[in-house]
C-alpha cells in the first residue's frame, strides 16, 4: 500500500474512531418525518424516446404486478424511480438464482442505510412469482443508524419513515450477528469490500471484516436459503467473489445488471448463492 494511502487511512480512522462511538452514544432521533408526494408523470423524461417507452412499460408492469399503488402515490420521484431499479435488479437475481419462496418467509437486509427502497423490496417479497400475497417478516440491520443527515434527521428517522405501513418489517439500529438457520433469504446490497470505502463512510477500521460478515450470513440461512449480493463496479465484484471463495460460499449466479429504470455512473453486479 502506498505511503500516502496509509497516512490517509490512518487519519480517517482516527476521525472515525471518535465520531462513530459518539453517534452510538447520543443515538440522535427526531422522529415524525413525513414525505410530500411528487408527481410521477415525467418519471423517465430524461431518456431517449425508445428507452423511455421501455422504462414506462416496465414501471407499469411493476406497478400492477407488485401492487405498488400506495408507494406510487406517497413518495418522492427520485426515490420511487430508484426503488424500481432495485426491484428489477432483485427480481432478476431471484430468477437467475432459481430461488423459490415459500408462503411464509423470514428475510434480512444487512446494511440498508436509510432503507429508501424498502417498499419495493417488501412488495417483491410478497408478490414475486405468486398470485397470492405471501407472509413476510423482514429485518433490516444497520450498524450506523444514527448518522445525522443535512435535514437534521437521522438515518434511523429516514428508515422508519420509509417503512411506515409495512407489517412484519423491523429496522434494527445495530450490526448483524449470526442467527443460525433463521432466514430464508438475505440481502447484502453494496457491502464494503474495500477498506477505503469503509473508512470514507465513517466507520472505524477495527470493525472492517467482510469475510466474518459473510460467515455470519451463511450460518444464518436455512437449507435452500438464498443470498443476494450486489456490488458497484467490476473491481468490487471480483473482490466479492474472492471473499465468497474464502468463506466457502458457492456462487449460483453472477451477472451485470443495467436498466433504463435508473442510471448509475458505475455498473452494478450481482451474485446469488443457495445454501445447501
């Protein structure tokens, strides 16, 4: 590692080693955060004509298939559009991974930040490949839930506002720990695989252990349980695969995912594993 990179990491870790414990101590909460609905008529106006038609058709299909009407009518435009992308990515992961969901499922989403996409995730879990809504228990685990945003609400406040009205959904403001054979499906969406990113997002070096996290996740899946991991960029994707090899997790499916539903500057990659 270059000398100046080591220096930068050292200074970032010193800062995070002070800030992170303070956030956990003060546990900032304001509550009562409410969203003002924004029109969705021009959701894909930035796209060329043909791509716009494709995106609009896909969005309409999702609206009907996954019963998204309440979310459509009570959300900000960007949040709704980006959530559609998450829905499309995760739907493809379930399909490519050949994951079969039972009538009652218990799922975990690890490191969901403010969980802006939880309405779409919950809808997917309830209605994927079934004409009858399944019963869903969904747990979100966020170790840095008390980070304060520019609006002076915490990440926790934002998450609770996003999950309002969803039965069986709980946001836990603490790290995930192994829960042997408890979950049918676990999501790791954009976990930190590089120390640089971990530090940049305000976390101390002492808690950076991506292999230990994978081990805890793998232990927590039931037989035939599914693990879905998404990463940003090829470099992350390749490192994630090596980490899974170290943890002894066989990869069922691996693919790059793009969609006109939402555009990112960095490609998204997906890995799916099935616990034996």
